[in-house]
């Protein structure tokens, strides 16, 4: 009898936790655009430290990925095409590897970026300190967009939607919206 009561209680607790996770799951790790941007200071393969807070006045697209992630490579091609389309506009593109140095060295990461003709800065988040501010688990690729005021443009985008043209169209729509919104210096 006690075992049955214990089992029933345990099932009720697990069900309640699962319901909570389902109810809060899609919004977990996503920041509303009105909130201040989290700390996004990362080391580039070029030796520079990039602080996204210093880029106010520009729209910022940060893509998190890994060399082993096939959709990340596909996304890099799409982002490279968007970079060419938006050249000369106040948009900054960055690609961030979440891999540790023992998984991929800087030279291997540079080779990876060169083979994919990546023209924007490649950064590292080896401890996933920045990444974990947006997602409690690894889901790649992940795109974070910042408005000209430095705030997060929600939602954080996970995965690479197919076909690539539809994916680029979605990103274009979001980038154009962010470009059209006034920054603090425009007001």
C-alpha cells in the first residue's frame, strides 16, 4: 500500500515537473527585446576581444556553431550570402565556435573558416559562458540578434530551416526590421 502511494506521488511530481517544462520550455533562455543584452565579450581568432556592448548603433548577428555541426556549415554559407547583401549597412556578423581547444585548435578553426570563405570575425566561446546565457543545452546553430540599442531581438533562433532561401528570407525580415528601428543616436 505504501509503495503504491509513493509511486502515485512520484508520478504526480514527475507529471507536474514535465508540465512545467513544457509550459516554460520554448521561452526558457530567450530574452525579451526590452531587456539589456547579456555579457557578450569573446576572443577572436585574430587575437582581438570583441565586446558586443561596444557595437551600439549597429545591428549585430551572432551565430553560435561548431565544426562538427553540418547545419552550421550550411548556415555559414547562407550568412556569407547575407553579409554580401548587407555590405555597407550598419550590420555586424560574427560566428562563434563553442568547441574547446582540445576539440578543435585555433589553426583548425581558421582552416575551417577559410574553407567556407567566412569573411566575418570568427570567435571562440570555449567554456560556453556566453552560449549558456541563451540556452541551457547545446542546440546548434543558434542565432542571437541585437538591435542598434544593444538589446536582444527575441526570439533566439535555433536550428537551420530548410530550404536555405526560406531561412535567409526570415533573417532578412528580422534584419530589415532592426535596421528600420531607431537607435538612441537616431532619436
